[in-house]
């Protein structure tokens, strides 16, 4: 009966030393990968000292998640002065972490050996475990597809941006080529010729004031002659030409701006 209870996967195996370097981790292990069929919410803890430490053992594993039960197996074959406990977790993920971090753990002078015990599962618990695994795989596949879709969209945006920059670069290169061609036709030594109409140099007529607006000014005084001062208000017929008319008539005599005796 004892041989039937003790399963092959309950026995501690030797550490694997011939594993390739790319698959070997920081710590040597006998088994690195478990399938969903081998994993379980039930953990078999062997090597617990027989000193009534059930509550301490339960507290040690409770840090990884909720524990539904913790029972000592009476008929399980053990070493002398040790006991075997069966711990059931509420979640499979909690059992994974407990198996990883509490295997080969020093507990009150004894070394614990923790292994999965899927043979204690019921049919409903096995079905729930497989269904949870199926949903987890679907979530990961959807996540990978979303990431691939995002990468494709980013690649398309980068390609469109590169095409737009390429068109702009080709347009600028055409402009540079055209400018170089124009520069080849017109160099710094080429004289610039501006054609102006003949009326700009030889106007046909000027807008001069009529002759009656001019005053006959006296001859300039000789040396030593006294000239009476005359205020502008005393002039009989002062002629003041507007500023714009002065600029438009460059040939207008300066004496027509203000006719006053000297």
C-alpha cells in the first residue's frame, strides 16, 4: 500500500548537470518546466520535522496566497522523525510560487521537498485548471496579436513619413537644379540692363505756374548798399509753391517759391 501511495514524481531527483548553457539558469534544478497536467493546487511537502510545527508550516506557505487546507498524511512513507503535509491553495499561481521558493528550504533543521500532487484533484478541479489555462493562452495570444498590429501600424506610419520626406527632398533638389541652371545663365559678371521709357528722361511737358505769378526781382545790391528789411506780409504778390509741386517740377526756378526782395 505504501508503494502505491508514493508516486514517481514525489521522489527527489538529482540535479541536472548536463543541461546546455543557454538553458541552464542561475540555480541548478532537476526539472525546469512543468506542463499544466503536472501542475496542481495541491502541494506535497516532505521532510517536515516531527515537532508539531503544523501552524508554523502553514504560516510559511500562507505568504504566497490563500490556503484552503493543510493536512498531515498519516499513511505516507516518510523518513524517520519527519512528516508529510498536503497543502491546497486557492489559486494555481500561488502553488507555483510556493513550489519554486520553498523547495529545498531549511525549516527547523530539516530540508523541505515540495512537489505537485495532481492525483489529489477531483474531476471538477482538473476541468477548472484546464479551462483557466485555456483562457490564459487566449489572453496571451490576443496580447501578441495587438502588439504585432501596433508594430505594423508604426511601420506603415514610418514608411509614409519616409515617402513624404523623399518627395520633399526631390522637390527641393529640383529647385536647386533650376537655381543652378539660372545661375549658369546669369553670373556675377553679367551686366543687369533695366529698360526705362523715354519719357522718364525727356518729359514732354512740365506743370509750371503761369507767367503772371512771377515777380520781377530787382538786381542784387552792390557792396556797401543798404537794403531795407521787408517782412513777408508786406509783399504785394507772394508766390508759394506747394511741396509736392516742387518735387514734381525739378526745372521750376527757385525764385518762384517765395518772391521777395533781397
